[in-house]
């Protein structure tokens, strides 16, 4: 996944890179690394494989439901959430 996103392997990008994540959640996992130039410790967040593809359907479903709710209820104004989330994933 790192190579797909950044164009190089973790070993080429960082002085050190732990293959085992030290934290994981539903969207990503976090790996320890060390900056090649400065020696500084880093935390590298890597999205789970396939997240972008599977989340497209989720975002579409959310936008559909929010759009219907906004048409049915004048006080329901949450379309901005969909607009904010979509480019982030």
C-alpha cells in the first residue's frame, strides 16, 4: 500500500520502517519509522488496502440518504458532511 501511494517501498523512503503496525483502526494502521535525513522518529499512517474502493459505495449511500432527508426535513442540513468526506477518502 505504501508503494502504491508514495511510489517507493518503505525501505527506500525511510531509514527504518516497522512492518508490524503498533496501532490499527477501522480505516488505517500506524507503523513506526525513522526519517532517513534527520533520524527523527515518525508514525506513518497507512490506509487499509481496498479502503478507497469500498468506501465509494458507503459515501454514495450516505449522500443519498442525506439528500433525501434534506428534501424531507427543512431543518436537516448535513449535506456539507458528504462534501467534506468525499475528497478525503
